[in-house]
C-alpha cells in the first residue's frame, strides 16, 4: 500500500485502511493508497507549521529558489518513470503524460527562478515617514487537487506556494495520486526540508473536508467541481481563510467568417479531444458564424472522425474517462443528448483492442445545439463537443458570455480590429486569438470569474495569492 508523505517521511494512514486504485484502461484495481483521516491532516498541519517556524522558514529566497530549481531538474531526470506512473493512473496517452511531467518541471524552474524576485514597494508618504510594503508567506497552505492533470495541478499550485516560503499540504484526488506521492520523495531528495511539503491521500469528504476546515490553515486552494468549491470555501470561511478556486468552464471558441479554417480546425478539435475532454479549459463549445456554418462543420466533422481512442502506449488522440462514476456521468449526458434528438455531426473511432471493462466513451460532436439545451450550458467533462451558429459580433459575444462560467475563450478571425474588440468583450480569465491552449502556459496567469472560480494561479500573478503584504510605517523625525 502507498503511504502518506508527512514531515519528510512516508507514513501509513492512521486509519490503517486503504482505498483501491483502479486502472481506467481495464477497470481493474492495481494498487492501494492510504485512507487519510482528520488525524493525518492534523499531523500534516503540525509538520507544515514546524517547517514554517523552523528550517524552511529561515531559508533565504535564494536558498528556496535553488531547491525548487533542483526539484525541476530531478523531475526531468525521472520523466520516463513519472510519465509512466501518470499514464497508468489516469489512462491518458503516454505522450500527453510526458508533456504533463514536463509542465511539472517547468513550474519548479519558473517559480524556483522567481523566488528571489518577489519584491515589495516603497510608498511616498507624509514628511518624516518612510513606508514600505513587504510580501510575506501566508504560512500553511492547503491544496486540494483533482485527477485530470494530477502532475500539472500539483506543480501549478505548490511551486508558487513553496517559492514564496509557505509550507504545503496536498490532498490529491483519490482517483489519481500516484504521481504526487512519487514526486514528494523526489522533492525531499532534492533538498526540500521535512514538513515543507506533505501529501495526505484519502477521500474528499474525509481528508479533504478535514483539510479545508482545519483552523491551522492560512490559505486554501482548490481545483475541481463548483459544488465542492463552495463547500471548501464555506468551511474555510469559518476560520477566516481565503480560498483560491478554479472550478471549470464551458469555454467558447468563436469562429468568424474570415477565420483561417485550415489553421483553426485541428486546434478546435484538439481542444475538446485532449485528455478525453476532462479539462477545465476544454473548448467545449464551438460557435460558428452562420455564413460559414456548413463549410466549417464539414471540416470539423472530417477531422473529428479521424480521431482515435486507444491505449496509453499507442499514443491515441483520446484515452478513457478517469473512473467508473465519471464514465457513467458522461455516458448519461450523451444519452440525454441523443434522446433529445440533437443531430450528430461526427464521432471518433474506438481502437479494436480496448479492454471490455475500460472506461471508454466514443467522442461525439453535436450540432446545431439549441441555445437553451443542457449541452450548450453545462460542463460535460468528457469528449463531447457542442456546435452552435451565431449571426454577428454582438450575437457571438452574447452567446459566448451566456453561461454561468467564465474561464477561457478563443476567437478566430483575421480582422485585427475585431480581435481587439473581442478580447475586450469576452468574459473570463484568458482569451486566445487564433490559437488555444492553457495546458502548458506556466507563465500565463490563469483562473476564472463567476462559477469558474476566483483567484489566479500560474505566472507571477500567483504570488499575489500565495503572499500576504505587510505595510511598515516608520516615523523617523
Ligand atoms: P470533485 O470536486 O469532487 O473532486 C476534486 C477534489 O476535491 C478531489 O481531490 C476530491 O477528493 C476533493 N473533494 C471532494 N469532495 C470534497 C469535500 N467535501 N471536501 C473537500 N474536498 C473534497 O470532482 P469529481 O467528483 O471528481 O468530478 C465531478 C465534476 O467536477 C467533473 O465532472 C467536472 O465537471 C468537475 N471537475 C472539474 C475539474 C477542473 O479541472 N476544474 C477537475 C475535476 C472535476
Ligand atoms: Mg466529487
């Protein structure tokens, strides 16, 4: 059984109980993880507090940065092993898992190099005063992460936290935490002191809830479903703790009549097929100007029909869904779409050798989807694309902004003035023009508005979340 990682050591869960780990490829249990409970969270919080008050908290920014950069180096040295673990745990194509591990390393390179560049400010004030604003770590940070990009999510949230001098406790998703556990040991071996990073595996309603509601936490970050995000923020609020929440999206890709379709179509299709659509920033709605609707849909259908669902080692375009429960949820969504007679535009191909009990769904494109249909408004979190026509720019804006979410959007047009207008008018945390892809983009601030959440991770702006300012006023005359 895999252990928890607390205070620099692998330790068994206090419950003595385990949770089975299933392969999405075959549906078979292949490992076990510890079932952490609130007692384990207590130990992790105590270890993290000791780290903040001890060796880790004494390190200079340069020392912290060096350790983080070294972690990045070691992640790359172990990339094949980590990618294999990630692919086995999630079922995703090995090539995609490899990219995810590269991104994990990038987070440590980026934030490790930035650790000694977190500056404060000097503010001119009344005569006889000097005023500075210093940035300090928040303290102990709780991170609850999901299963869709386990390695990337880990790097995205802990690298800036550690760079800023915080200590972290991660509750990875029970459905995919093998990379986090292996990573913790690599980070420790690279010189990260005991207690700076702790991993408590377990169920969300047990270990996760215990972490979110723990009075010893100074900041919470969460990526996952809106419902759980609200529960976590509510629990944290009882302790006056701030939350950074990233809760998914229904991201629009807006295609105008002057778009370069040859360039656009592979990217439009890739944005929903990647990771079997289990991506917060999946481009799950393609909005097409009516004058080119038929032409664009034909090209999308051609491309989508060539997409292949297969085993991780064969590097297909699309793998399985993460768990039996999510598989059931996605299948039900597709069945509802079929039952409401939505026209099927295209379907991807399933390889012949897929294990019978694997969590494989057949990716599908529906269109035209009526604007009030569930598929036009709700996140599927599976390889299901909705295509909707629009009339003009105003209509496109209304449609694109017309869901509860606001995370990422893209615009496809060769008209520069329209690019600029659309970038202003589209609501959300990121807008891509004639491109798409938040997956890498370690440097690019990322996060949502409304139901997509709040706060920003990635880029240097993440330090606004992971530090707290102190204004120091000195009267010298
Ligand atoms: P979830 O939100 O339940 O799980 C995400 C994380 O939260 C996991 O680590 C889980 O253990 C933890 N968690 C669950 N309940 C908790 C609680 N009461 N207190 C504290 N932590 C808790 O997501 P789930 O059930 O795996 O997927 C459901 C839907 O959520 C998906 O269909 C998708 O729409 C959305 N989702 C969005 C993600 C994103 O990247 N924005 C990632 C994963 C899921
Ligand atoms: Mg859940």
